[in-house]
């Protein structure tokens, strides 16, 4: 009973944090994020260390000042993902403001859905992917795989929020893959944030900014099994706290070869990141299952 009581208190704490952030005007959060990012840059911390290691490897041709500029921007956008939890996991009142979110090229997704086949969407962790999840839940019948956090209370808050947004969450395991295949075969939509490093055995070696990277090969496999349409998408955070832009791209064929398909996926990520390098989540150990993993030991 004590353990259940403790879990309940933690659950209430997360809800209190979300509600508190939800009550603060977004532009206040935006400029608060600017201040917090400066503090995060000044002091040693894990996010700064890992982000710098990734940036120095990926942009080895850049000067230290150029690396620092992207690093500062990246820390700001990482902080915003936390400050926006009230926005994306709360009552989602921002939907009433039509200027807050602009959507580009969604007609391509609608065309693919109307063609009689399932649709597979993929995105990197850029901007705020929760904005995409909320939009897809509102406009489509969407299934999304995810890896549950170790904290069960936080997992419940996240899952409840996403389910209330209208999406179906499935774990990234055998059962979850079956659910995704079923959705695609039933001409529905599956959305995957596919840039993170998968477990061993769940991916293959590919190239990311001219460096070896271990990437999930789920996308080409799903397309091969279901003959679904595949589209790239990403979320861009606007400047000055004006909101977001959700971008949808035209169809892409991953081909019947897993390696070629994964290389295509990473190439789409690279092109997107080069447009908004500071908005990408560089704080993940992107190269941890490669020979470059030692960059995180500094």
C-alpha cells in the first residue's frame, strides 16, 4: 500500500507540473527558455557534453564558434520541449488559435490515404514531435510506437495524454509491430520517430553525416510487408514564440533492400537537420553503437 501511495503522489506531482506550465502564457515560456538555455550552456551538464560531442563529430568542418552557436540553439530547443509539456499534454487549447500552427502539404497524406493503402510517416526528433502527435490524432486514425520510460507514473501521464489526443500508442516490441502491420494493412496511418538508436538486433549499420550509425530498419520492412505509402514529416518551432509549422513531404520509396531504405531514411534526416540544425535533439547518444562511441567518454 505504501508503494501504491508513493506512485500516486508521483503521478500527482507530474500532473501538477503539467498544469502549472499549462497556465503560463506560451510567449513567457519561450523567453524563459532563452534564459534557462544560457544558464545550461554556462555550467557543465550531460546534455551539453553529449550535444557538443555529436556536433563536433557531425560538423567537423565547422569552427568552434559555429559549433557553439548551434549548441546554444540546441540547448534552448531541448529546454522548450520540457517547458511545452503543459501545452502538448494539457488541455491543448492552442488548437483554437489557427495562426499558432501552420500545416504544409498535408494534402499529400490525404491523397495517399485515399488511394486505398496504409500510410507510414516518419520523423526525426526535431522541433516538438508532440505537436505532430496531437495533429495526427485530431485528423487521422494513427498508431504510434514508443519506448516506455522507466518511470511508470511518467509513462502513464504520457500515454494517457497521447491517447486522449486520439492516437493509439503501442510499444516497440513484437506485439507493437503486429499492431502497426495490422493498421497499415487496414489502410490506416502509422507514425514513427525513427532517428533514435534501436536495441541490438533491431537495426543495421548506415551512414549519418558521413559517419557510421546504427539505425532502425523498421520502416523499409513495414513498407515491404504492406506496400504502404511512406512520407517524411517534421515539426519546426517558429521564432519569437509564434508557434509551430508541421511539414509533410511527398511519397518516398524505401526500396526492397533494407540497407538502401535505411540510408534513404537517414538522408532525409540530414536534409531536414541542415535546414534547422539547432532544433534537432543532439543530446541523444546517436553514435553509441558504433566505433565512434568513445566520443561520449570525454
